[in-house]
């Protein structure tokens, strides 16, 4: 018996059908993910105010956002940058916790009472 014939030939079959695989590979979606309807409303308000939003590469190059280990949605990054005055004038700040205008989550009186006033507004 040669060493060639002594090797075991193993193949594997998965349950993934070609139809499923095609959907998976070609599922390029331009839709953004949002944590809530309010996050979507706030993001769209920021987008409307600023006309154009920075992309991830611009944010990285300018070192505007340091907390990538949290892996937030792009929309959350924009909300955080806007809320902290990194982009835009921030005159329409809205708290994602109590949904009130004029402050962000870090300064939210309702969040403070509930000990949930995390530093960032997303």
C-alpha cells in the first residue's frame, strides 16, 4: 500500500443551498440599522441639517471616534459625534434616553435619576 492510497479522502456537504448562498453573498443592503425609531428620526434630522455626513474613513482619519470596540451602528457614531459637537453646530441636540431636546444622555435628568446616564448619546 503506497502512502498515496493510505490517505483518507474526506469531503463535506453542508445544508446551504445555492439559493440561500446566493442571497447571502449578494445581500448588499444600503439600509442603515437603527436601535430604535427615535434613533432613526434623530439621525435623519442630523442628516437634513448637515446636508452631507462624514463616512467612516473620514471619521477614522480625523480621529473623531475612539470607541470602536463597542461596535456601534454607523448611525450611532453620527449621533454621538453630533451630540458631542464634533460635527455640526449641535443646536438641535436630542437625548436618546428621554427623547427631549436641549440635552444629550450624559446630562439627562431622567437618566441620572435612574443611574443610566452613560457618557455617550447612543
